[in-house]
C-alpha cells in the first residue's frame, strides 16, 4: 500500500533541524490538498446523488470508520448539527469500538468485520440513506464490511481511501481515491491521508448541505442560534440578505423566534403567514421561497 511505504528522503528525519522538518511536513499537507483537488468531480457527483437521496424523505447520513479515519468522519457529522441544523436523529456513526474509540484505542476493533455488518443490519438502512466509509488503507475489515452491508440494504455508498484498487473503493457506488502516497513518518496516516480525508469530507458534506438548500448566498441560513455570538452573526446575516439595518434585523430575528430564513423574509417585508407557507412549500429553500413570494 502506498500509504505504508517508506520514503528514503526522510530516512534521517530525526536528525533534521526542527524548522526543516516542519517545512517538509507542511509540504506534505499541501500535497494532501492537491490529492483532493483531483477528485473534485467525483466528490461533486457523490454529493449530488447523496442530496437527492436525503431530500426524498427522512434518510440518514451514516459515517463509517475506524481509528483516525473514524474520528475524522465522526467530527464531520457532528459539525453538521450546529452549522446546518441537520437533525441528530438523521446521523448514524459506525465507529469501530464505539464511542469509547473517540478518546482511546480499542484493540482489535477495526478487524471485527461482523461488528460492522451487525450495526448496519440493526440500523435497517434503506434507499433514502447515505453511507460514507473512510479508511486510508481501503482495507479495514470493519469499515469494508459495514459499507458493503449498507450497500446491500439499498443505501447510497461513498468510499474515501488513499489506496487504489482496494476493497473499500470497490464496495462503493461512489469511490473517491485520495492518492496521498507515502507519509513523511512512515505509516502515520494521521498526517497526509488524514488531512486529505478531512478536506474531502468537508467538501462532500458542505456540498450536500448546499444542494439541500441549507446555504443561501454563501451564508449558513440553517445555523442553530445557540449563544450570543451566533445571535449577532445571525442578525448580521439577516441584515445582509434583506438590506435592513442591524437593529431591524435583530427585531426580525426576535419575531421569527430565531429562525434565520423566516427572519430574512420578514425583514424583506413579507407577511409572517405567507413567509412560513413559502418556506414550507419549498422545503425550507430560502431562494425558492423568495421567488415564490415574488410571484404572488
């Protein structure tokens, strides 16, 4: 596997001055980003298909992984809740070793293929669900088994790996190959491979949210307003979208009960009942709601 290879360039890394080592590692991080760039088309296609599935009903986003890959995957899912108000009940984490593995290493968990299969079966996945399997090696038994089982149940399957022609990529309807190659510290896939995974997952999930109408004019219009900082940010967004003063935006936010999209429509001047109806009829898509209200 390319991620397990040793590079002769770094054979004496422990003898290098720290600044040179840092620069070499930074070079590796840039290479990781370049590896993701080559997969832009594949990521976009996966996001479009995922959004179509999730839009159809109450489908779930399922994140599957072990070790570093699993932790990175879980982080991506967790952040969707406050950022885009993605319902927690529409997230499922299949992390080898369970939640304990977020903080400590659970020995042998990644080799337990049956555990991955059983979790997917118990979740009763279906065609509305989207399963994302992440493994730098592309061979982790738990992750491969879980993704295969998810696909067998009809879920859309997406795989992210740094090694070509591996079981995980072959098990997915949307394989994404992040060819990061040998690590500076041999085998430490928390470095280049991990960085590439984080970038790819960010791009994938953000594009899914974009296609689901949870972003408008580059703004997080589905953001959960849970503290003073976010209250100020929400009011600023409403002011930007509607063209009213910050004070008027704050009043609209209060009238909307903290709903940014509804507040924007109220600030623009639409009546509350009509605004709520337009948002309901467009499944919360603010741009579509504005267009609908403008035609009435």
